[in-house]
C-alpha cells in the first residue's frame, strides 16, 4: 500500500493531546497502546497514524450501527411474525 503524507491543520488542544499520546507514562499514551497495540512508538507520525486509524474505526462502527438500525426499522409485521415462527420451530426441522 502506498503511503501518502498530508498536511493537516491542528489546534493547540489537538497538538497537546497528540503530545500526551506520545509521552510514555501518560494515561493517554497507555490508552493509545491499549487501543492501537504495541506497534505504536513515540514518533509523531506513528501516533497520528494510530489516532486516525482509531477514528476511522469508530466512524465505521457508527455506520454499521446506523445500517443495523435502518434494517430493523424497515422490518414490518410480516417479517417479525416470520422470525417468531422460525424461533418456535423445533431444531433440525427443515419445513
């Protein structure tokens, strides 16, 4: 996979949070290691890459949650009745 470097504007608060995530012994660093794994070193680039990956994973999770919610909302009474009938069926029945 090709690596591309991007210039990203960061606020002072974001920079402070990144520094905390890079500093060993901080709760932020410990949390980053716990979430991203031991492959994260203390370089700024590695910390930023791990934080972006974690953010993208959170976005993907939210997209899936919304998809499941939309699927559930689209179910009608007939769908619910079918699922209920399937649950009442004896195991191993192919009817």
